C-alpha cells in the first residue's frame, strides 16, 4: 500500500461497522407475504413484483414494486400502506435504505430501457417487459455506464462518512458497481485482469461472508473499497475518451456546466485533468460535503438529459451550473436513446407526483421531493 491507501485503510478501520442480521430465506418469504397482503385488496393495484433474486440470504436486499392502473388517482389507502412499510423496521432492513418502487401499467413494460431487469411476479397480472434488439441493448449498456459509474462512487462516499456504517449498504454498492465494470469489459472498453480480480473478490466475499471471522472479512472489505475508487477513477477517464470518440463529441459551441448538484451537499464537479479519487474518498470520510470530479463527457451527458421536457429534465436543468450546448450535430442513436430513457423517467415521476405518491421513483429518486 502507498501512504494514501494506508491513511484511508486506517480511517476505515476506526469506523463502527454494523454487521448483518443473519436472516434466513424464510424471512424473505414472510416479507413477500406481508407485502402482498398490504396491497392485494387495493383496486388500482394491477400487479406486485420483485426485482432480482435473493442469492445470499441475510446479505441480499429485496426490491419490491407495485404496478398501478393508469387510471389511478389519489388513493389514501395506497399511501397509508406504503407509509406502514417505511415505518416498519423489518421492511426497512430488507429494503436496505431503498423504497418500494411504484409504476404505472404503461411504464413498467419499458424498464429494460433503463437497466437489465429480472422480474418475478408476486401477485396479479403478468406483465412482459419489452425486449430490445442487440444494437439498442448495446446503446442502453453505454448509457448505464454514464448513469451509474460516478453515482455509485459518490453515493458510497456518503455512506462511509458516517461514524456507524451498515456493512449491508457498502457491500450493496460494491456489488452494484461490479455490474458496471462487467459492462465495460463486455463492450471491450476495459480489458485487464484487475477488473476481473475485483469482480471475483466481491462475489467471493458476499458468498462467504458468514464463513469468515470478523477481522478477515473487514480487511477484505476495506481493500475492496480502496480498489473501487482507484479503478473507478481509471475507468471513468477511459470511458470518457472512448465515448467522445464513439459519438464524435467535440463540444462544438459548448459551455459545459461546471457543477451538477444532486442534493444541497453532494454532486459532481467538472475537471479537465485526472483527480485522485482516493484523495476524494479520504477527505469525504470525515466530511459533510461530497462533490466528485468528473471529466467533460459526463457533464455533457447530463446536459443532454436536461434539454427535453418533463419533471426530471427540469430538475436536472436547474441543478446544472451554467451551460450552453449545441446538440444538433450529435449522432442520431445517442439522442434517440437519451430521449427515450429520460422520457421514461419524466413520465414515471409525473405519474407519482400527480397521484401524490411521495416515494417510489425507480431512477433519479434524489430529485423527486
């Protein structure tokens, strides 16, 4: 380790790490049953779904979704049941800080436009997700890197700044970014053994968490956190150069935003040179402000999202600090996917907002207040 890595490692070791409650698989079944019982008698509820699979009981969180009729109006029973979930410690532990996602029946089939989604119906009508052709799937994967890579690094830094840290949250972010790294590999943008070693180490730690003693698994966790930021910085710059060449982005007639705020105390800063993300992590471990430097391609990408009409686009536009961008020359495929993805997010947010549903947005939830 170099001196900065040692400094970060030592800071992490002095935090209070809160280990998992070792839930058995039966606990997940109980949560699913209670979820169904809360919403099955509400007329507007068309279907109830779970995203993904529980592969590591006690470690895996549970992602639950409600699909509502497009005719749904304000429904006090629905909101009351949602609030019951958020006030229940068992549900909150299983959701791991997330929300029950709420969709309209029109938007739910389009979810593969945002991410690779594996859904399992728990109750109600079966709804098939639209499957896109391979060319469009590739474009969607590129956009997933844009949307998730820096955000995961920023979000984990906020979790790690706390004196008491839920290990479940940290492993969740590590497991999530491993998927983004897999996309970089599958697209041929990154080809190195360090990427594969990182992915394998995360999966091994999750799979064997309850078999290791506390000292061994925490040491591995600290090392993976450090690797996430060192590799994350490297890959962000590699992807930035790759995407600029692929989409022929020249920043013609462009004044890029210098800052993009997600919240009052967190967001991204434009940088023209490589910054040390490990230094960012070191500083954020005892901070209340979190602003991650990103190269031009990301500020440009977020600016594109802001050019369309809708609830989330308007929020993005307000949170980008000064911009003037010419998008007329951009390659058609890029603009098509950008408009479809942010259009879906705008529609989902508008559906929730008009029904006075306070939580449940699948993406860009930090803007939905």
